[in-house]
């Protein structure tokens, strides 16, 4: 099971760093999917890109893994309205409908992957004999 956690960790970290870098390389793509009700589109694209890349890197550092896990979970929840906006306005990203349908549950899978990286707490059973 440990190797599955490690594979999941490296996959999640890679996805986060890649997505973060893409916010700078293809800012135009991310700008066009921003909901109109959000202010400062370019700044939010860059901020989310920095957060994704940094959290992805921190996921690889054992000392910061807990922080990275909770940070990724919070970030994925925070950007979910953008994904919902894209789902509601599929013309923003021309793709087969299945891509838009799969994109929403993918966020949940990524959240579960981040949650799975949280340190496992050891539980002790109460054997006091009362």
C-alpha cells in the first residue's frame, strides 16, 4: 500500500506543478474560462498557478506534506466554481461532452488523492477492562 501512496503522491505533485506552470505558459487559455463575476482575472490566474506549482512541490517534502495536502484540497475547492462555469459554458473549451462531464468528478478524485497523502494517525484501542 505504501508504494501506491508514493505513486499517487508523485502523480498528484506532477499534475499540480504542470498545471501551475501552464497558468503562465498558456495564461490565455485560463483567462477565457474565468467567470465574469470574478475580478482581476490575470492576477487570479497567476496566483492560482503559483499556488498549484508550490503546493505540488511541497507535496514531495515530507515535512510539508500535511500543509500541501490541505492546501491542495482547499485550492481545488476554491477553483471548483470555475470548473462548474466551464461545464455550464462548454463553448469555452471545445471538446466532446464526455470531457466536460469527466472534468467535474476529476476534481473529487484529486481531492481524495491529496487527502490520502495526509499522515496516517495511529489509533490505540482502549483495553482498560472497565
